[in-house]
């Protein structure tokens, strides 16, 4: 079986701590290229994985021989880079949030379908064993009729995670488009759709930007969601959980309740 050749575009924290190590650990994958506008960062990362380093994403995609492109860039670049990769006949794994508008998301899907290639958004919480178990239990009727839920994802903020710390693009609306809700909330919105097996048809929300300085995006968000069958609940996302991460979900049903992530 030939290895899947991957080019990783963006050498920030999500690439360094998740994408690259996990690709490297997979015997069916070969990292052939890395790319970052920071030339030194690209060089160091490429050297570590014996991959060719680029500073131009188009060159990395077209000249590396990659089969798959992993897009680990600021949110406003997700769509253009993913679309370009698909147009070059590449599979795409793109970090969340998928795009900055519905139009962009639809264009990404269209480009991949036209190329006959796969497009996947990195909603990795679907693959957490407890989440897979929760989905199966609900599908098997172990909780009976589902009434409600509450889910949250919060931590102290991207300055403790991003390679650029407090100077990260996460805090700039022109690059991030959205703050905690797009960074963390999208994970839980996708997870709930996956676990419950249905779509949401109604939403209300409030956001606040009071926990971070030098930021023009939301750092706290609270949403109320209603599903197709009338399941209602709350989803919160926050960069203001100073004492540690909370990534929990509680599902309430007629036969009991289910908790994950505590």
C-alpha cells in the first residue's frame, strides 16, 4: 500500500502539536511538505519531519507531490487555500471553523466535489471514545426520549496555546472573523449534531468581549439551540475559564442522563 503524501500549510501550534505528530505517527502517511510565511518556522519544522519547506502555499501544494493538504491557517484563509488545493486535485483536511461565511463553505464543498476529492473539517471531538459511546447509547434508546442538553467548551484563551501568544491572529477580527464561539463553540455544535443524530433549526445567542485586552472578537458566548424534534439546550464557549479547561456535555433523557468530558 502506497503512503498518502501530505503537505501541511501553516506551522503554528495546531500543526506542531496535533497535525504533524499525528501524521508522523501514522505508518500510512508521509509528510512531504510544510509551509509557513515565517521562513525560519517553516525551515525548522521541515527539518524535524524531513519535509521540504515552503513559504508560498501554492508552491507547497503544486510542487510537493502531495495527495492531501492539511490547512492549519488563520480562519480567513481556510476557504481560499482549501479551494486552491481542491482545484489542484488534492484531498483537503481543513481546521475549524470551516469558513467565514456560508458562501465560502459552499464554494469549498463545490470545489472538492468537482475535483472528486475528499474535504474534511477537523471536528475531532466526534472521534473521542466517550462521544462515540454516547452516540450509540442514544441511538439504541438507552436514554429513552431525549429532552435537553447542556454543553460547554472553555479554557483560559488562545494566548496560552497559540505559538504567537498574546499577539496571535486569534484576537484580530480581520483574520479570525470570530472568537471563542468559532474556536471552541463550533466543536460542540458539531458534536451535538453527531451525538443526537439531528440538525438544529433554531438558535439564539449572546456574546461578550470583556475577558481579553487588545482583542476585537468574542471571548464568551452563550447559545440556546432547538433541534428538529424539539430537543432544547445550551451551548457555551469561553476564553475566560482561568482555572482550567471544561469540555463537558450532559444529555438529559426520560431514562436518565449522560455526562461526558468531566
